[in-house]
C-alpha cells in the first residue's frame, strides 16, 4: 500500500517467484485452456511492449492516458499472475493520477527489465503445462 500511495519506492524484484504467481498463472491456463492461453499471452505481450515503447517515446504523454493504459495492462497482468509487473504498473497509474511525473518516469524506467523477466517466467510456466 505504501508503494501505491507513493510513500515508498518498489523494491527490486529478485527471482521469478517475486515476478509471477505461478499457481495463478497455471490456474488461468487451466481455465482458458492450453490452446487459447498462448494466444492470449501473445496478445498481452504485444500490448505490454507497445505500452513500454510508448512510455519511452519522445511523444508528449497525457497523464490520464498513462493512468488508463497502465490500469488496463495491470488488470491483464493480474489475469496472468504477473504480480511484479502489475505492482509497477499500479505505481505508474496512481502516480500519473496524482500528477507525480518523476515517480511515473522512475517506475517506467524499471518496466523493460521487469517485463523481460516476467515474460520469460510466464513463457516457462506456459511451456511446462
């Protein structure tokens, strides 16, 4: 809660257990099926990567757009069990709503690495099933 309120910065995430809730990911995989899960994951990958590229672009970004997109992608992260990635997206969402641009940019700077490790962990879980 302290992170979301902006009173504390997110701690660096170590290992895949902090990045992905494997049980939740497997539950989602069981629910949607082994045939559908990779398609949904591929769509989510594209969405997440497009968001990261957009945040890193030179374009002038609107705080409301940042908050809305971060909220949407965080919701999908929850579906896949990408808890570490979701946590950072929530910091971005709440910071954008609060007009705290420095916190948005600080959290956004961590997204590529967290996403890379989360994507790898999600792919590993999906390939084991």
